[in-house]
C-alpha cells in the first residue's frame, strides 16, 4: 500500500513541478562533472593552508584521538604531506572522493578512504570524526548544502570542528551555515577574495576555542605555516618523483 501511495503522489505532480525536479537533478549532475574536471589538479598541504587561511589552530583544537576527514580529497596529496608537518600533530586522515585513483591508497591506506558524496559519506561512521576539511571540494559544489551540513553533524564527535572554503557565488552556501547554526554550532565565516571560509564547532564537547578565535589565530600564523608546509611539499614531491623513476627502471 505504501508503494502504491508513493507512486500515486508522484503522478499527481504538476508539469511545472516535474520540470523543476528535473532541472535540479540536471544541475546537480552538471556540478558533479565540474568537480570531476578539476579532480587531477594538484592540491597539496600548501594549497590547503593557503585556501583556508591557515590550519594550525584547527589541528591544535580538534578533539584528540579522532581522525580528520578530508572531504573531496582529490589524489590525497594534502593528507600525505601533512604527515610531515609538525603542527598537524600526526593526525590520522580519512578521505572521500568522487572517483577512485591509486594515489588515494598511498595517501590514506587501505580502508581509510571512501568513494562517496558529501551528502552521503557512505562508509564514514557516525560520531567518529574529530575534524572536517574541504578545499573547493564537495561542500563547494553541492546543490544541497543543508544536507551536507546535516551529514557532517552526524559523523562529527561533540566538539568536532569543520573548516571549509565555499565559492562566493554558490547559490545555497548560506543554507550550509544556517543549518549548522540551527544545530547549535558556533559558526563564523570570513570572505577572502572570491571565496568564503567557514569554521563551525559542534556543541557538546570540551570547547577550548571559539570559531572566531580559531579563524584569527590561523590567519596570524599562516606565513610560518606555509613555510613548514612548503618543506613537506618539496620532500613528498621528491619521493613521488623518485618512486615513479624507480617503477620505470624496474619495468
């Protein structure tokens, strides 16, 4: 009976309503294609620090013993490089992506990455994540920021921290911040050029810093962070280049 009623309710939709739904689906698929077009762009730790205006205060205040979720991790270079950066405190990373790439295995290790969208986060357990990062990735391209915010809330532990960059032109970015605010998060946003940096701290944990303070501290130490990350980037680039050379030699 339930299935019949659902079919009946769908058939009662007007032509304009069906066109509106079809338009939203088309828009979502187009945005996914846009995201995949930039998938192979190198985004290492330096790009994360630069686009998020620093990350040291983020790492300092993420609940201890919990991994960082890199949403829309691309090839996973950032996670690989942060392992060599002192201010990351050797945090374990988990990644999500829309497309499989072998470098994800090298960056995160088997079982530590998931091919899934930000709205679903399939494979990520509820209340298992200490912090979430996203640089022009899934949160930026989503057409349903409210659903992304709700799913982030489900996987974060109390006191968990979100720091993401969103496009200034994203039509529903305000829904992301509004949803988090309604869930009780301490939310602060900063406009930088053509992007919005959002910091949100989940209620219920041991709050050591406010969202405003976190943004301010990260900005103040960004130059030194970029220097540290730059050294790690060079080191990892050398290792990857050497590894490719050895593979060609062996082959």
